[in-house]
C-alpha cells in the first residue's frame, strides 16, 4: 500500500497537476511506521463529537478540538465515553509501546487508540495532517473537512526528539517560545532544550542571586535590551510544553560561557570587580573562576533553584568550550556538577566535552563536535544525543545564497539535515537517546529569522528521530516535504524555501 502511495506522490511532481490528484492519503511528516490507505473518507461536520475515553484522553481531545475549531468553524464538542465521530481512547492494557498509537479512519468515523496520553496526542497530530493544510489556519476556511480512510500504526524510533533554542544570545519571549512548542508538537518533537545562559545574557530568575537577571538579563548580542523569565513565567512555559508532551530541558552553561554571571557579581571574579558585559556575536567563552571561594556555592544555588522548576529528568550543565581551564580543574568541576545534579534527583546531560571526564553512569553527552569524546562517553556507560553540527546545527547557513548564519560547519541544507545516521558506527542504537537540532542565536534576532533557520530543517530532524530508518530516504522525504511546505505556510511559519525542494504553495491546495 505504501508503495502505491509513494508512486502516486511521484506523479504529483508533473507540471500542471495538483498535488493531491492521485493521492489517497496526504503526505505525512514524520512518516508513520505503517500507512495503509483505503477508499472513501469521513468528513468532520456540525454533529461531529470528539469522544474521550480513558484517563488523560480528555486533555488530548480538548487540545485537538481547540486546534481544529478556528479553521473549521465547527463546534466539535468533547464528551467522555466511546460515542462520537472521532474517538480518542487511552487503553493502558493495549500492549502498545510508549508514545505509540493506532489510528483508523473509516467512512463512519475515526478511532485513535494509545497506551498513554503522549501516544494519543501523536495520533491526533497525524489526524490533523490527514486534513487539508488549511486546517492549521487560525481563521475559518471554506474547505471540505474530509479525512481519507486509512489505517496507521506508529511509534517513534527514538525517545529523545529535541530542539535547542539559545535564548541567551538573543532573548525570545514566553509567547515566542510557546509558538515553537506548538510547531514542535505538530512534528512529534518532545524535548525543548533551552540554552538559558551564555556570555551575552542570563535568562532565568534565580531568587538567591537576583543580579543575574537584574544585570545579566539586561544584555544581549548587539546591545539589545535582553530579557529574562521570572520563575513564574518559566513554570508556566514548562506547563504549557508538558501539556503538549514536550519536556523542557534547562541548560546553565558552565564553566565556560560564563561572562553574564561574572558581569553580575563581583565576588565571582578574581579581580574582585564585576566583569564588563559582553555583547558581541563572536564566541568568547569566558570561564568561571573555579578557585574562587564563592564559585562552587553559587553554582549549587543556581542548580537547586533550576532543578526545583524542572519536573523532567534531565538537567543540561553545558561544559562546552572551557577555554583557559586546565584538564584537572575541568574534571573536578564536571564531577561536582554531576553530584549536584544527582543530589537534586536529576540526571546530568552535557556537551560532548564531558565525555573526556571519568564519569559514572547515568549521564548523557550531546555530540556536537568531537565524535571521539562522544564515543568515550558511551564507553563510560553514558548515553548520546546526536547533534553533529554538520547536520543538526540550525544556525549554519542553508546554502551559498544565505545572507546570514554561521559557516564553520556548514552549509547545512535540508538534505544534509535529513540524510545522516544518528547512531555512530560501533555504537548500539540503545546507547543513543535520540536527535536534537540546535539553534544558536548570535545572528538570530527575530522570530522571522528563527523560523527561517529552524524550518524546514527541523521537520527533517523530526522525521529522522521518529520514523523507521529503513523506510525513509531523501527522495521519499522530499516528495512529502513539498506538500508539508503548504502546512508550514498556513501555520504562518516563514520557512526557508530550499531551492532543492519543489515547494507546494498553500494557495494551490484545498
Ligand atoms: C559553538 S556548540 C558553541 C556555541 C556557539 C556555536 C555557534 C557549542 C556547544 N558551543 O557557543 O553558539 O558554536 O555555531
């Protein structure tokens, strides 16, 4: 069945043909494990009820109804039980794995079954993609809300499907970040890693060290006003994400990249004076004064407040580019970080440099640069998150036409973001938690630039982290991505129109 659907997709590229002409099922991103298309469709209408059954199903049904009401103009009431045109059911005894779902569309209605709320939520995301791209609009559209008959079985390849946003170089507001959470969720991404501190700014309120935000929060690259999240705002963001099955992973980046902290407190500096603020775009990586009498206590205070704001398991301690710190001091400090994180009941994650420290598991290293250190992390019993810069760095230029962006590991076009293997040779798949795209924001100072750098590459990384390895190739993805462009466009995402993709414009589809 899938082969047929893909052949039909290939036919869509012929000039003068509408993208759905021969297509039973609209292209799905990320590709599910099993898609069997059928004949006919079910159409959402004025009498369609969303029926939620099982603990946690109602929250998912409510989010789905809220997502579909603006474009469809339909009431789509949510009721508990099993009677409705769209049934969303959580069955803990279903035998399905975590985050998995089974979706059946028949002529008389839709059923989504999952073991957990996350799986049900992902089934709902697939259902949204089975509708017209216009279902993502925030105003009422004159479209038939037909859902093609189909049977979908699906589960993710990796548990960690991440997006890192650097809010330190340039600040992004809670609303701006929540919008990216919505986009992540639509692509079944589930980890939002916030790079909360760097040389140019400190973005999270720490009540025991208030000048971190009073001073360090007031700067950003190129002299902008910066900004920070109060603890209440941050907690609200964490809850917003959690409702969409996205876990926020906070990063406090030490011992390098510490200038904003040193600019906030004199006692953290060997000179006894506050460091000058740094607002350049270049990476300087000012180190902490590790011999300072206040330094370790300061770091422990920060982590105890950040841990208290973090329901998730992982705390990202940074650890990258510790220039000017000798190996022994680095090792002692990273071991201290691991103890500190463990004392808070959490697990430490750091950039791949931490793979050079004799750590004991559990911990994870985020591979961005040095595969040797990533391998050594695995040899120590740690796990890996794959973010190699040449594939997963969303701050790299897309191609030679770029007007801004980093080039040291680039260009990274959408094919380079897609066509690579996250499990290094000689490493077991079980040792890889998953994949994360990273958007550093030295040159990203607006939502427009954020969209342009993140998308469509993040859609490519989403599929890489979700879909079965043996069913996904660049040509089949490119076929689906063309169509997916129309969805992104209706969502209001100013994505980069990669010249290697024959983008379908929203105005040409129903
Ligand atoms: C390296 S990646 C850094 C960041 C920069 C980035 C720019 C990493 C762990 N450190 O501080 O923003 O390059 O591409």
